[in-house]
C-alpha cells in the first residue's frame, strides 16, 4: 500500500492532499494554530515596521543634526570662506555650509519675528560660522575636538545630550525589536508544532503500521510537512492583509494631524514586496519547522 512508485518519488499532489486532509480533520486545532500564527506574524510585522520607520526618522534626524563652528572675529570673510577645505578634512565631517554674519542675522530675525527690538540689529554682532554635518553621531565628541583644533575656529556648539539620545534610542529600538521578533518566532513555531503533534498522536498507530510494512520516514513525514507549510502560508497571507490595513489606517491617522511634521512614515507601496516576502518566508519557516519538530519523535517507532 505504501510501497512502489508512491515511495519511489516525491508525489506533490498526494502529499498536498494529505496535508489538506490533516487540516480538515483537525479543523479546530488548525484554526487555532493559524489564528495564533497570524497574531504572532502581525505583532512581528508591526514591531518590524515600527523599527524600520523609527530607524528612518532617526537617520534623518541624525543627518540633519549639525554642529556649528564659529570663525575668529579677526578673520576676513575671504579667510573665513577658505576654512571650508580644512573643515572638510576633519574625519566624520561630511558637509560644511558657510553662514555669513548677514545670513546669521537674517536667520535669527526669521526665527524670532515677534522680537521687534532685534529687527534692526547690526550684523557685526554675529560671527561668521560653519554648519557642519557629521556622519556618525557616536563620534561627535571626537569630531568636535578635531574641529576646535582647526586654526580660525574659536568655538564649537553642539547638542551633546541630543546626539547621545538619538544614538541610545536607535540602539534600544533595534535591540527590542530583534528580541521581540525572536521570541514571537519561537512562539509561533511552538504553536504549530503542538498542533501537528496532536495530529500525529491521533495517527500514531497508523504511523507504526506504515513503518512496519516498509514506508520510509520521508514518506510518512511529508504529509505533515505539507500540513505545516499550508498553515504557515495561510497564516502569512491573512497576516499580510491585516498588516496592510493596519499600516494604512495608521498612515492616514498620522497624515491627518500635526504628527506628520515630527514623524514621517514610508508609504506601503514602497515596502509591500519585502513585507510580503518576509511574511511568507516566516510563515513557511514556522510551519515547516513546527511540523518537523512535531513528527520527529513519532518516527522513532
């Protein structure tokens, strides 16, 4: 019954049908496993997308974070402009934007339009300066020290607490997201593994008879692998659709209020492909991994 051609090749249709039969015969357990896996995938996806968008916004904030190097008042505008080449040689400095006294005054008056007393200030009270963009926030203290050594630079302003805060938030977000994703992946595998273990327990006598008459472990194992695979794929598809709807709802909510000015979100149209691939990859890995874990002990008959 289990020998011959069926055992001599991988019959996809047979194993696929057996996997469907196993799911149908244990509908409640399959539904529970799929529902729990959908929940885990949805949570994993949500935290991953939050981490991606957080990293994007932190990177944008880090790139826009600048330190200001003030030029010696005794230096002429020509000498001040010539400092750009020296400042760009400083490690970790990626851009140097020259700001003249007049430009500094204009920026100040635009930022403080209500202070009428300061609208007619003399530009001479300001200093020529450079807004320096740095590449790595973790090296900001070292970079500031190197900039201060450049001849003609008398002072450097930077927000050390803000820079360290950005680095801390970025690192914590990455660690927490990775830990949660790992835990939820294990939980999903455990759920499907237990579901298939119950299925195999009900069929333990049939498995024993199959082995007695000569069925190979692979022939016995494949229907359960397909069952886990199918549950993982179904869960991934449902989770993806729910994630899409949830992401769209959150995006619309943020776009409709002032939070958009502080926090930007990647449009789902730009990330749906990797999200879909990740969901199906995780779903299949969880399903197949759970089934292989569950069936192993029952093959030792």
